[in-house]
């Protein structure tokens, strides 16, 4: 038996993605937590699932709780992630609320983003009621992962954030069967409880997810193809777990009562690779092998963060080693003690699962993710190491997350890197990345760059081929040009309407372009046709009202 997984790339990679529903057969060690969260979600209108970065909240939800509830016949909506970005060009939307779009596009995947932007949330939730065998309505179980983005102020989308929270509260009032679960980090728990308290009449229920017990960690290792049952060396699952729990301090050796999931996955990957190469690992080398795996992880993460944030690695490495490799890193470091290290870099350290945030006396403190990391941290050098970047799809996901975190420049760099890395087999990813670059330009008000990126994406989608995607990109170009070149906007929107003749939002945009270019009669005819098919179309009604004022 080899140590290679028969599932190949489905084995989760730390820093790339957590477990998801496709990994449910491999998801182990969280049986009790899975059942408890599932029961809390079914019984309560509002649940807040919280834990530190990397503790496994997303994995628990997607690979544990959701499959369990679906197996029981519950009405579970797909999990919404506020960092997820639709490939749909946002310029093609008459209204664009990124929070609303991320949540409803996940909860109602077959629905066009255009319709999502126009229809109230409560209307969507009431569309598809499910009944139990007695004819009673089943609870609608909706989850929002990464809900921190809803809880903190947004420089770019503060009005949208507040509007979405208000609409979510209204939906909870209007749809009594809606049960909402918010997933947040520990340091945002107070804000989550406050926000949840404003969403509905019921008191929110909080569930804290902690690290793995040694027994649970052993169960995880048994499920993940890793070590041969009769290894050629002393590297057994039990010995590996003991080493992960062993912390060597100046005053002696301690053993923690738990195992952190991130460390477990890191050493699993390391030993899987080593044993797949037929390497002999002596028992006395176990400590050094674990240190090597953790040190490499830290060096890779720090080098990537330094490059992404244009922060000198020669400054970041010594600072991180001195702060988090010693007792202060285990006790907690205040935000003020981070000195000249930018807040975005500190946030990236947490996102990369190197540190975690804790609230103490109303202030945020950072500590090393797990005490077992301290020893490898002290072994770090002062300079960056070669970075192993993920493939184009993962790089594009990094771009989405960067934009969701408010770093448009980092998002742009990730997306451009994804475009450059795409080969002939990655045309769709390349087109989506180009479209995303158009979104970034559009949101910062750079019309020329937005049009250029959307044109590039349309040309790639033409080769895929994907007629609908080309049509929506042409619609996005047309809406961008409405204020700058209405005659050219008419040409683009007519081309879009030719590809998507039944999409009323494209027709209303065409009517607006005709009106802006002075062709009032043609515009009136377009709006009347739209209202003949949808008498409540808001954009067409508003345009008719404007035209009445002109007349």
C-alpha cells in the first residue's frame, strides 16, 4: 500500500481550500460537532458558528453539517460565501449590491444575477417551499460563511452593507421558516451577536468550534490516506499526533490537550509526499521532519505575504520570528505592538493560518496559531524563499477574496497573474479573470479599462464558445458607455440583445441608450415593449417617467 491518495487532488490543501461537500466521505473527527450544529440550526432562527482562523468552520459546515441535513431530507440552501464572486460582469447590472449578489447567487444558483438584483429576498425564499410528510413547511436553512464582511464597515460598499442587513432582517420577519446561520471568527463574535440580535426577534444561539481532541485527530488521520498501517519506520499516526502536541519551552516540555487541524493537514501532506517517494523515516527523525514541514509552511506563507503586500521580506521575517517565536507570541501581542507592520499584512498572517486573533479586555490581541509552531518559527531565516503559486483557478479565487477584503490593487495583481498563467485548457478561467479585471476597473470608475477588459473576456468566451457570456459582456460594455458614448452604447446593446433577445434588462439599457442619443421615439417603443412583458419593470417605469417630463 502506498501513501498516495486514490482521490488525488481531492485531498484538501491547507491555504488553498477547506473540505467541501465532495469530501464528505473523508471528513472525520467532527461527528459530535456536526450533530450539535445541525440540531441548533434546525431548532433556532439565528445561529452564530464561531472559531479561530483555520479551526475548520467551513469544513464542518460544508462537509459535515450540510450533507447530514440533506441526508435527513432538510431544506438546506447552498452555503453562501461573501468572498465568492460571480463570473457575471457587474456592469451589466442596473443595480449592484455585492453582498446581496454573493448570498442570493449562492442560495438560488439557477437564477440570473440580473433577476437577483431586482427581486426582493423574501420573494426568492418563498418561491420553493418544502413540506414534510405531514404537510408542514420545512425550515429553510440558509448559511452565510465569512460573515465578518457583513459586520465591519466597508469603505467601498457601506451603503450596500447596511441595505443588505436591513433586507436580511426584513426577510427573517417575512419568512418565519427561514433559519439563518452566520459563520465568523472568534474576534468578531461580539459584533456577530449584536448584528444577529438586530436581524430577528429571537436571541441568537452561539456555537464555539474548538480544535481536535487527540482521539478525533487520530480518526482524521485514519480517514486521510497517509501512513501505511505497518510503516517501515516509527512514524505511526500515534507518534505523529504526540509530536504535534509536544511543545518544548525554556522551562521544560509540555503536551497540549488538543491538535490544531491546520497542523494536522500540514504534516499529513508532508509525510504523504515523503513516503510516496519511498523515503525511509527513522523514528528519531520525527521531530525534525515535523519541524521541517512547519518551517516550510511558515517560510512559504511569509514570502507570499511579503510579495503580495510589497512589504520587505527582510523586515517581515525577523519581526515575525522575534514576536511569535517567543513567549510573547504564545501569550498574545496587542495591535499596537505590531509597530510598523501594516494592518493588511497582519490580517494576511491570520488568513494564512500563522496567527489567530483573540479579544481581551475589549482589545484585539494576536497569538501564534498553535504553540507547536513556535519552535519552527525560531528556525526561520531573514529572507524570502521561492514561492509556489497555485494554479489559475485558485489564483482567481485569491483575487476574489482580496477584493472582498477591500484590497482592489492586490485583487488586480492576482487576476492579472491568473490571466498570464492560463494555458489553452484554461480558456474559461482566463475569460472569467479578464471579466473580473473589468469589474475592478468599473468599480473604480475607469470606463476605458473596464471596456477593454470586457472586450478581451468576450473575445475569449467567443472561442470557448459561450454565447450567453458574450451577450452579457456586450451588455456590460453598453452600460459602461451609456454616459460616455451613447451611440456606441446603442450598437453594443443591440448586439447583446441579438444574443439574448429575452433579457429585459438589456432591452431597458438599450432604451436608455436610444434616449441618451436623442432617438426618443425608438426609446419609447422599447420601453413600451418591456412594460408589455413586465408591467412592474422598475427601470422601464422610471425611464417612462423621465420621458414624460421631457415631453
